[in-house]
C-alpha cells in the first residue's frame, strides 16, 4: 500500500541496516581469516551468524529493501538456541568423584 512512498524513518532504518551490514562484513572477515576460532566455538559462530542474518533481513524489510536471505522465514531454531548463551557449560559432578563417593576414604 505505502511501499512506494518513503517513510519518515527510512533514513534511520537504512543507517541501522548499514551498521548491520558492516558487522556482517566483520563476520565474513573472521570466517575468511579463521580468527573466529579465537572468539567462538563452531556452534556459537553459526548461531551468531544466523542471528546477524536475521537482523539484517529485518532491517532491510523495515527500510523497504528486498530481503536477501530465506532465514527470516526459518523458525526451526528456538529462542533459546538463537539468543541463548552456548558458551555456558554446566559442571559435571561425575568427572572427578570425591574419595568418599567411591569408598576410597582410607578405611
């Protein structure tokens, strides 16, 4: 309906889109150089890249530009997988059992 007419916030949306695209270029550079391994695990990097692509598509839609990726319609990932903290690891209690758990209490 009003897609052809510029909105009052199109300039702001395009600036946010430019910022997201700069971040996307940074991620591509990390991927090309292999430096992503210093900051992310493989799964973390994929989750961050997917988040980045979704945000890019959202800002492109707000700015009235064509959406470049089909990830915007992909809801196969849950909110926890997208916005969660995959670097958080719960400690395993059975990795190093205490002596009194194994009956090695010296008796």
